[in-house]
C-alpha cells in the first residue's frame, strides 16, 4: 500500500520522466533509421513532439512542486522582514492567479482542438494540448500548498516567539 501512495504522490514526476525518456528513444531510433538504414520513420517527429510537449508542461509542474523555478529576489532580500513577508505572499498569490488563468486558457485551447488530428499518427490534438491544462492545474495545486505552508510556518514562528517571552 505504501508504494501505491508513493506512486500517486509522484505521478507527475513519473509522467515527465517517462515522456522525456520516450522522446530520447524515439529520436534515437529515427536517427538510426534515417542515417544508417536510409529509411526515416515518418511518424517519429509527431510522436517526439507530442511527448516533448507533455514533458515540458508536466516538468514545469514538477519544478513548481519542488520550488525550483527561477526567481529573482535581489530587491526582496534587501527589504525588512515584514516587507519581505508581504512581498513573498503577494508574489505567491500573483503566480497562483496567473496559473489559474493559464489553466483556464489552456483548457479552452485543448477543447478548441476538437476533432483536429495529427497528419501521420492521427493523434487528437486535444490529447496533446491537455498536457498544458494538467501542468498548469498541478501548478495551481502546488501553489496553494506552498502558500499554505508559508503562512503556516510564519504563524508557527510567531507562536514560538510568544512562548519564549
């Protein structure tokens, strides 16, 4: 039962890793097929592109989960602690709102793909485009968790400081 919970907790990590691995394998097979056997695989570019799209959007949610997105906080670091806290909360709320908006837009984009299919493999573009909705949706979830932990940790620090006095 523990391993099921671990897989469920890391499903986005697994999807991102598998999609990246498959991109590498598909491209490698196509290179071998094209340059050694002089017979390129017509479907490989479509599949590699679709898998790469999934890798990018799910990978970005994994970065959000681990807090590894780039941030430039040189100006925030020179501010007093109270101002820093307000700016941190404002920044987290701004990113959260932006991700909610992008989740909505990417869902509309995926639905608008409708019956459109890729030329060779006939994969629905909705299946490819929904990766953005899932990625941004996961970033919303991780943003809420991060904001909650940030606020909760600050409250705990304040309670500990009061208890010491």
